[in-house]
């Protein structure tokens, strides 16, 4: 009688796992794009890397943290789907999911917004670094999509709160 | 028998109202700070206003939207405290609070992050506009505090979801 309500619960579990996998893929590509982003000035030969821009450095940190969290949640989800039991039993699991998704989604959004905040105006001021800013923008866009998936997952885990034993 | 559980419910209602008032105050000051932010170049006489920077323009939009939402929620809260009834009865009220707080907190955070993303790097590149960037940073900081209060309110309204009739 462990899995007494397979219909709703299994559907939302599978949907959550799908959202994690999608977040994982988008964050991975965002990570690669920002990490390899560099620019060489043709006149002076100066090299600019992503870590010369504080906004991009912050963006990379949020991607790495979000990536680690999503990996952990994927491992938990796969364990749950395979074994039928939650890794964190009792209320702890629901609270971990709720606060984890909430905090990580805020983190991912702030990284993406900081990246765009720098890129949009810097690009208007200096057109010569098109490809550098372009790649960073692509990374920020993928990060934004990763945020959206995490925000949807966060809505799911908020609605799962009533399943806690004490409301 | 309308107000059968005054203890928990009244405490969280009052706390929520307090969070709304604090958000309101911080967003109001943030709004004034960014709206009056301007800079005149001493050599060329060029005037720069906040709306010349796209990141600051976006920041102002998020402040205005957050401000309007907080005002509405304050009006709802005061009505509820005074009359003892919720403005939106049934599940609608809980869902409005939940999604409203969630979306507005994301919006406020993205505005603050975009502002900082521009300011931090731009300030390193051009030190001559210290006071202009400084005032925008002050506004972004207050916006960030406004976001924190809304994020706390969002946690409250997520935990209130079990009060919906159908879980």
C-alpha cells in the first residue's frame, strides 16, 4: 500500500523529472557558452575573457550552483521513480524541494538579469565586441529558460506542500 | 463563527500586512531615487538621465509594477483586517496571493539584478559618473530589500495554499 495514489503522484513526479532534465540540459549549454566566451582586440591584441566582466562572473556562479542543485534533484527523482520511496522521508523532503526550487530559481533569474543588464547597454556603447556580448547573451537566454523550468518546478513543489503531515 | 481561528490566522495576516507596508516604503524610496537620477558632463555639458540606460529603465518599470501590486495587496489586507472577510473569497484569493507574490518577487529581483549588472561593471570602466551610478545603486539596493520582503510574503502565501478547499 506504499503507492496508493499512482495516477496524480506519478504524473507530477514524471513531469518534475522532465523539468529537471530540461533545466540540466539548458544550464549545461549555458555553462559551456559563457566559459568559452572570449574576445581579442584586433588593434591592441588585448584579450578579454568572461571573468573580466563581473556580471558574467556572477552569471557563471549562478549557473554552476543551479547545475549542482538540478543534478542532485535529478538523482533524487530517479531514485524515487526507481524505488518508489522518497530519499528525504517525511516533511523534510517537501520542504527541501520547496525552498530549494524557490531559492535556486531566484538565483538563476538574478544571474540572467545581471548578464542582460550589462550586455544590453554595453553593446549599445561599444559595437566592436559583438561576438563576445552575443555569446554571453546566448548564455543568459539559455539561463533564463533554465530559470523558467525551475520556476515551473517550484510551482509544482509549492502545490505539493499540503502533502506535508502537519499544515 | 466567521473568525473561528483568530490566533494563527490573525498573526500571519498582520505579518503579511507588515511585509506589504515595508515593501511599499522601500519601493517608494527606490522609485524616487531612480527617477531623479541624472548626471551632467562638466566638459561637454551632456545630460544623462536614468532613461538613457536601458537597465535602469527596466528597473524603473519593475519598481512601478511592484509598487502597484503592493498597493493593491495592502488595500486587500486592510479590508480583510477591518471586515474579517477576504476580498477574493474561495480558492481565488489564495491562488491570486500565491501567483501574485511569486511573479512580482521574480520581477523585482530581475530589476535589481539588471541594475547592478550594469552598474558594477560600468563603474569600473568609467569612474567619472560616480554619483549617477551611486544613486542608481542605492535604488537597486532598496529594490533588492523590497524583493526580500516580497519573497518572504511569497513563502507565507505558499504555506497558506493548504487552506484551499481542494488540494
